[in-house]
């Protein structure tokens, strides 16, 4: 079980309140949540728009795709993986990232 933060909901301040108060909305996710950053191999600069793919490796060495996303402007990615998609004979979770043609190599 994981909790994932979402948007911040702001309430209008009351008459005697000088600031806005915000509540972060949390969503309960019954999934595997992976987050990280894609950076260049040299210089460690963030890589925006990189394709991040996740696979499960099974006993026979084959890889089954689980999900994919793109990195944000600061290289950050967040993935939710449905645990029911990971077969019982999986031996590893593999994460791969590839940069688009306009990004530096990873």
C-alpha cells in the first residue's frame, strides 16, 4: 500500500486570516510506486522527455512490459505499477530510460 500526493487544495482565507491554507490531497494506491530522476551520464544534468520503461523479468529470461512514462522538465518520473501484472515467476524489475533525439545521451 502506498500513498501518493496529488494536487494542493487551497481554501480562501477568513477575514482575520492573512494567508491561504492548502491541504495536500493523498491518494491510497494499491500498487508499486517507483520514482526517480533521469540524468546525463556526464555532468548529471536532468534529461527532460526521456522515455522511462519498466519490465518484469521472468524465470526464462523474457521481459514482460509493465508500464511507461516520460520524465518531466527536471528529469523526474513517477510510475504506478499494478502488482497483479507482475507474474509469480518474476525474478527482477527492470527500469530503462532512453532520451529523445533532442536530449543528451543518458
